[in-house]
C-alpha cells in the first residue's frame, strides 16, 4: 500500500482555501494576524498570511516582510523565496522602491538574486534604468545579482539600456577580467538581452553587443549547456532555425542580418530548433514535441489518476497527425496500442521511445512524481548509453499498480500530484551530486545540470514537499486533495504546502529557471489545466501540447 494511502488513514488533509486572500481588516488587525501565523507549523498557512498582510500594501508591512526575509523561519530558503515573490507582486508603487533598497544593503549574495530581481524591476518601472545598469556593470557585485539586473533590462522598452549594459559587461577591459564562472553567468544573461532588443537589429549598438556575445562561443570559454543557452538566445534574436554551437556561423548570420537592416518577416525563432553540434547529439522528443538540448530530464506524473482509462477523444488526438509537426516527430502514432489501456501505459511507452532516440553523447534523467518526487535511476543524470536506457526501461516496467480502494476504482500508483516537487528535483539533478539548495544559482546546475525538461501531467497540483500537521484554520475543511472527497471536520489537519497554489508554483518555477534557462516543454492529458501548463511552458520558452479536451479541472490561482 503506498505510504500516502496509509497517511490518509491517520490524518486529514486540507482542501483548497479560497484563492482570493485580500485583507479583511485594517492594518493593525492584519499585522496581529500575521504575527500569530508565524507560530504555525504549516508553511501553507504562513504563506497565505504573509500574502494577505502584503496586500495591505502598507509600507510598514513591507518593512516587516523584509526583516523576515533577512531572518527567516524554517524552511529558511523557501521562506525567503516566498517572501521575496509575495513582496514583489504586492508592493508595486513608487513609494516602495526605498523599502526594497534598504533590505538589499544586507542581502548581496548569489542566493539573494531573486530578491534583487523584484527590487530592480520596481526601480526600473519608477526611476528608470540608470540604477539597474549600474548594478549590471558593477564588477564588485555577485555575478548573479548582476545577471538579475540584466534580466530586468531584457525588455523591449529597455532595449537601448540593455545593449549598452552588454557592451560594458563583456567589452574590454571589464570583460577581460571576468573569471570563468562569472563569464558563464553573465554571457548567458547578456545573450538574452538580444531577443528583447531585436528591433535594433542593424544598428551599431546591436551589432557590437551581439558580436561580444558571439565571441564568447570561441574556443572553450563556455561548456555545452551554456553554449545551448546562448545559441537559443541568438536564434531568437537573429531569427535562425539552427542552433550553432560555435561562433563563426553566428558571425556570418549577424553580418547578413545587419546588412538587411531588419529581420525578415516571421517570429523570432521557435522551440523546434535543431542543434548543429556533431555526432552523438540528437533532438530530444516527447509526445511529438521536438526540443534542442543535450541534458534532458523527463518529469512524469504518476499520481493515482494516471490509471484512468484513455478517453476516445484522447485516443483520437494521439492517432491524428499534428499540423506543423516536424518530420519524424510523431512518436505516438506507431505505439503498441494493444498494450495501452490507461494514461500510465501511454506515458511509459512514449517515454521508452524518447529514451531510445537520445544520442550517446547526451545525458538524461527520469523523475516520477506522486505524493513524493523521485528519480528512477538514482540522484544523478546519466549518459544515454544503451545500458542506461535499458535500466530506465526496466525501472518503468517494474512499476506496479496497487489495488482499487475508495475513490480510486482503477487502483493506486504513487498518490497525489506533487508537480512542484517533480520540477524541483529536475532542477536539482546534475551529472554529479544533486544540488542541496539554491538550485537557481548553484554552480553545479550550470556546469552539469539539465538544459531541457519535458513535463507530463494529468491533473492540477494537489501536494508538494512542504506538508505539515497543524490545527485547523477557520474556513478550511478536510478531505482528499486529489479527488476532493470530503472527510468532515477535525481539530488537526495535514496541510499540503503553498506550491499547490498556482501563483506560488509559477513564481518558484520562474525563480528556479531564472538563470538556468532550461527549455521547459509541457504535455497535458485528462484533468490537466492547459492554462497552467501554458504558463509553465512560457516560463521555460517551451512548447505545450494538450491531448484530448480538458475536463473542467478546479482552477487554483
């Protein structure tokens, strides 16, 4: 019996609270409620209380929240991430710029780059870009803080400032003084200024900035993952369908585009870009989506609902050629349909074929998630050798279905839908040891972490890694978060964490991918909400595929 089922027998689970958490009283009353929430064990309660307190939009609330950022309660890392994101969304007026700036004086490490992003966005909106450019070009600051400033400048309305910053960051003499790690982070950040500034294509400023980025591809200055990140940015800026991993093809393309003085009609690149990188590198595919990457993690939902039989609309969709799909991308047309009865069978067969198609110079991981997220092949990414692909296939075949029970007539698999946990584990995996914390800025993630993620899910999030037992809050009821079955009232509930709520989940995926810039492609089936998956794919500059018609999930903003 999966452990999550046994847990239900002992504890009750908090069902969704209202998504709207606007304050219900004056500032002093909300401040008292907020202070009281700090004594609660459930991070879910503390996060909602912090959000309601922030939505007073009172400058005093910002000061309180910034003090909490600097001296967080457990779990310290995620309290910081939550507080920074909540504050960034709630305090958007010009009067709050100084409140953020005061906190930044005591928060200058790489892990603080997420807070710097919130503060610099606000500064750019209300005070212009001069201060943001100064941070980006300050060689004494942490490179991730500088990269956060460059991210803020990666906006069409800030194109001139962004291009000027790129020239100062990568140009001589400052560029010559960059250490290897700094060069990697800042070159990638500078590269992603270019797509936002593509309206300047043909100008001296754009040509100079793009040339400095392209020069970074010479020799062995950048590793493969970083070359892919830079190439993706150049492809969008210069409207290329190919991803070149060396400098010279980009120099020729830049010269041609500059001579045209404008890009040809069409979008700025796409997600189906082919790597021009030699033997052993293929274009990874999953459910007909073709990506461009060399270190790939497949994140697959194995919640109990994946045992649902495939609907006729889903089967028809799977067997129908997709309009605009690249040649050979229809992996799901020739599946062994006699073996496929439910969503789990489908996921297993498509994943098996995706693994077999990987080049032998590529690395991969398979993360499955139910109530918990886990890697099928251990904590690290592994090389895509025939032996490792066979190991993964054997691990998939070894997964067993539990007996049916109340609310789960088709059996049990791995419990609830911990989508955040699955993505979090993917960002923590590397070819060596997993990243213990701060996956958005950990050097190992840039050296040997993934550059591409495929996510498959059939439902809305119903669990995360930050669950806790706590006394019941008025207005919350108990029940099964996967099926919605009511369990009545109880004095104490087992709360999921905050990342079942879309706004917290999306914000944290933005954080994890802020500097890593892995492509994130999403596939939805069954009750998966296409709006959530679309927003996730947009954060990862990836593609979305939905299979069959959505069946009206409970939306959790």
